[in-house]
C-alpha cells in the first residue's frame, strides 16, 4: 500500500510531495496526475517567466475564507524554498514596482525542472495519465479510483486545483467529487480574469489600451481601486488592474460597475482648464478632435460622442461649456456596468473552493482524518502578481509536512 498519494501534480502538489517526504523519509509517496505530465500550469505561469512570489505579501492580496497569510507566514519563504532547498536563484521582475519575484533565468522551465529533480532524488513516484475520479475513505486509509485501477493509500493530499485554466488539467471535477463527499465549496467564480461588459457600452474601443485607475463600485460605494493599464476588448475589459477586481463579481453579481479615471494625473478642474486651452488652439477642427492630443483616436472619439449633446457635425469652437465639462467628467469618471466574469479559459484563478470550515489549521480535513488539502482547491484567491503561486507553495509545504508527520504518529494523526 502507498503511504501518501498526492492528487494533482501542480505547484502545490509537487511541493506537498517534497515536504511529505522530508518529514517522512521512509514513506512511499506517489503523485497521481491526470495529464501526461506534471506542472503544465507552472510552465504557463507569468507568460512563461513564472511570477512565483511577491515581496509585498499581506492579507489585502488574498480573498476567501481560508487564511492564506497565516499559512504563508508559518512556512519557509520563497528564498528559503527556491534557493536553499531547490537551488533556484530568484530576482525581482523588471516591473519591480509590483514586487513580483521570478526565477533569475526568467524561465518557468527552471522552476518545474528544479521541483522534478528534487522529487526524483527523493524517490517520489510521479504517475501521469492517472485521473482520480473518486475517493473512498476506508478503515486505515483511502481507496482512490483511477481510470483503470484502484489505489490504496494510508493518507491523501488533495492538490487538484480549481476550475481556472481547464487546458492545464483543472476543470473543477475534483471539487465536484468533494462536494459529493460532503464538503462545502461556496460560490465558485473566475478570479484574476477580464470582466465582461456589454459590447454596446464599449463600442469602438476594441484594442484601446490606456493607463489609469479603475475602481469596482457597487451601490455608489467604492469597493477597491487599482492602477495600471486598462485594455478594452469587444465584450470585456482586461489588464492586471481589472483582473484584481474580478473576485468581487462573486459577491456583487449584477450590482458591480467599473469606474475609470483615464487621466489620474490631474484633478477635474485642472483637466477642464486644459480642455479649454485645447478648445482655443483647435477651435476650427471637428469636435471629435478635442481629445486626440490626449488619447488614442478611438478613445478620444468615444468620449466626445458621449459628451456631445448635438450629434450633428460641429467644430470644437461650437462645443458648449456643458459639453466640455461632460468630457472632463467622463475622462475622470467613466462608469461601465459589469455584466459578468469571463469564462474559465481566460481566468487564472478560482474564487471559491473548499471552505475553511471543512479543514483544521494544519489543512487536514475535519470530515475525513488523514486527508489534507493544499493550493487552489482551497477557498482563497490571490491577486495577480505571484500571490497564487506563493499560496500554492506554502499550503503545499504545510499539508505535506503535517501529512508526513502524521505517518510517524505525529500529534495530528487521528486516522490511526
Ligand atoms: C495561464 C496562467 C498563468 C498564471 N500565472 C501565474 C503567475 O505568474 N503567478 C501566480 O502566482 N499565479 C499564476 N497563475 C495561478 C497559479 O498558477 C495557480 O493558482 C497555481 O498553479 C495553483 O496551483 P495548484 O497546485 O493548487 O493547482 P494546479 O496548478 O491547477 O494543479 C492541479 C493539478 O491537478 C491535476 N488534476 C486535476 N484533477 C485531477 C484529478 N482528478 N486527478 C489527478 N490529477 C488531477 C491537474 O491536471 C493539475 O496538474 C496562473 C494561472 C494560469 C492559468
């Protein structure tokens, strides 16, 4: 019988296996991975560069019932793990202002290879093309049903991820299995994802990118504000700043707006003054040229269409004071209703997952002792910027450590 089976060979599962072996060196440990190879999502992370952590780790970057920061703070940090234990040198990303940490090689493959080399040296088996479809708790352990076999084990670590990025093996099927076993997973929704808007509301803006601030607003209340580049598409708005607001859709569905400030450098009064100067300079040009010195043409035209009361062709000098004021108002506070969150294919993270009420502080199930959880399958979603991988590593360490310890009859073993 296998001592520990880790279900899922992603960031959290590979780490859980390393830590389980560290705390139970004699144990027979196996990773059961559904795809033909482990770590496919690690390779895709950070556009192939793997934004593996962030130097600005705090509660405000995590959302959900599981206390991510408690887990992260209780485990070795990224330097200790990657450099001291795995031999991977890390560095701040070129966009260092966001605090993102990357491998010095700038290549995700370095990270995955280091993890796999470690597992090989530790003697952990990676069994690919092995999808676990059911988990049956039995006396002394578990029976896991795979495609063509049943695997018996004493302990199990569930690291099968959520719904986000189905092409990387995560289609939520394990969460469905767990729900049938009695686990609660709350409302599931894509996070770190574009937000859907009506095509009519962004007509003409497809392909526009503009730096600004964006707030998620509900019932007139600002819920959160982010800075960065906004990207307009046919039926959604994206960009890291929008990705970081997507988790709010789960809570404010149907009541969420994006309020954008497209010129945060100036207050409205200053901007209006600036527009009045342009009005004098460009007085004989068509009205739609008022903002073409400030924004790319499509955005400039979009705003002027909304600001103009009279749709007939006019010159800039014919614009009324109210229309100029409206243009300034729209630039500082353009509001667009959110009508949905983009599909799982475009999402990087799953909001929702196994809730904190189902697990103890050591990530062991309260329903089935001997069963542990780590990574995205848990109810916590981090912001974009290395927060999700950091949670995957840290929760993998904790689950692996406690599961390994429990084999030796550690304080947490209640499954004997
Ligand atoms: C395109 C993309 C880019 C990203 N970039 C970053 C980034 O740069 N920085 C960052 O912090 N986060 C990033 N994320 C998010 C981050 O990658 C994930 O949150 C993290 O990898 C989750 O790790 P995990 O081990 O919990 O789950 P996953 O990495 O999703 O791994 C779960 C594994 O379990 C396997 N599996 C699923 N079901 C079963 C089953 N029934 N039986 C056996 N195996 C199963 C899957 O095939 C998969 O290999 C990105 C996500 C995506 C989609």
